[in-house]
C-alpha cells in the first residue's frame, strides 16, 4: 500500500481508503472481517457520513474497530455532515449548515464511531441558505474543541470553496468528488477546453485545477461506478472495450481489473485519494494492489479512450 499526505496536514493516509456508505446492515462478524481485511491490506483511512444508513454505517464501523481492539491513533477517521435527510422517504430532506444541526450531527457521529474526535469532517453538499459567519464560528468551535482535527468539503467547485474559505479560520484540506474511468469529466473538460462540443462543458468550475493550485486533496468517490450508483463498469458488457483494455493491463501487471481502474485514478498528478466502497473481503484484497501500480502514460490514455472519452 502506498501512502500520501492529505492536504497540508500531518496525516499520512493510505492512497486507497475504505468508504463505509454500504456498511449499514452488515452483521458484527461481517463488519469485523471487512475492517480487518482493509487494515491487513494497509488501508488506514475510513470515510463515513451521518446519513449513511441513517447513521448505521458509522455505528457498525465504530463497533468493528472496537471489537478488533484497533488503537484510535492507528486509523484516520473521517465523516461528513450538512445533509439533513427526511428518513421517512417522503422527500429528499434539506441541506443544513446551521450551528445546531452541524454540532448535533457531529456529536452523534462521535458516539456512533466510539471516539472523542474525527480526524477530518467534511461539509457534504453546499447548503444554499448557509450563513457564512455562523458557519465560520461553528467550524472554528469544532476544531478548537477537538471534535475534529481538520475540515474539508465534498461536491464543491472552486468558487464555493473560496466563498467558504474566506469565512473559515482553518484551511479546507479535502474536496470529495465523484471521479473514475466512467466519470472522468474533470479531466475530459480540461482537454476539451475552448471546444464547442459537450465534453468542453465545465460542470465543476475547474475543481481539479483548483485542488492542484491550493494543495487540497481530492478524494475520488464511487471509483468503480458509472452514473450515480448505476452499477459498476467492471465486467459490465455495456463497457466491453474498457473491460478489454483493463483485462489486458491487469494480466500484464498481475493484478485485478479493479486494481487497474483504481491505479488509473491514482496516476493523475493531483495525487487524489480513492474512496473505495467494496464490502467484499475478497474484492477488497483484489482492489488494494491498485495503489502500487504505476500506469504508463500510454496505458492511462488507452484506458481513458476505451472508457468512451476522446481527445480533440
Ligand atoms: N461525497 C459524496 O457525495 C459521496 C457519494 C457517494 C459515495 N461516497 C463515498 O465513496 C465511497 C465509495 O462509493 P461506492 O461504494 O459507490 O464506490 P465503488 O467502490 O465504486 O463501488 C462499490 C460497489 O461496487 C460493487 N462492485 C465493485 N466491483 C464490482 C465487481 N467487479 N462486480 C460487482 N460489483 C462490484 C461493490 O460490491 P461489493 O461490496 O460486493 O464488492 C460495491 O457495491 C462510499 O462508501 C462513500 O464513503 C461519497
């Protein structure tokens, strides 16, 4: 497993982190097995959110870490807040960056995770009604009181980051964004800049360049999915050409296709971290070697094209 610094912090995190969005519903034994497998593979970073399984994912993760006797300082814990869903399912809920909501959400997360602090807390999606002064005070309180060591955002473009940053005492260290071979708009847009085709459409305001300029770490979520949780592209006949190239490189490198797809993300000079969501111990073991594969320039572009992207 290779490791990387997160933003400008003191943290050295595994380049592949485990995301626990899909951990709710796992039994205590299953969760222990999943978390032990991740640790054995060198993963030391776990990403959750207050909304995953209505809090259940964090609770199952916290219990598994406790059951395994993992020392708090041996893992890096991250959670996200700011989305206040309506768990009755009648509507999507609201986004809420108010002090009351953020503090009560984080307190509940710390209890579920069985810890007194998280290492990183991210604002999940921008609340249109955010009071910037109130948010600045709240985030300062969260860090000063020791509830979280560092802060970041998720799903935000540069101008939202700048707007928030101007009102925050702490640097935004992380931006969690969807990125992968079948969600490659961030790099495709850069290479199509100034063209009149759809691929030139700027959907994130240049989040990738911004992260490289500011030293924020991009965390790539849903690295093996296409669409918004539509399914995986691995072994999916809709992506036959991509699977062919993945299989060829996987065979040459002696790793799985999943590992090659992860290596494609890690090859980018922005030094993104991957948030992998597999809950299958066998697949986790197949994914982890992706952190140690360095793709050639040719291989990276071959995969980019095979995924249905083009170059002008
Ligand atoms: N910030 C945000 O807004 C946001 C949004 C979504 C997610 N996230 C974070 O990103 C993490 C990862 O998201 P994700 O779970 O969507 O990522 P992912 O790693 O792309 O997808 C994992 C899912 O794909 C399945 N899968 C992978 N390879 C497969 C294969 N070869 N065949 C069949 N199924 C396969 C896995 O099944 P198995 O479990 O059986 O392996 C699992 O259900 C989340 O846990 C969360 O922490 C953040």
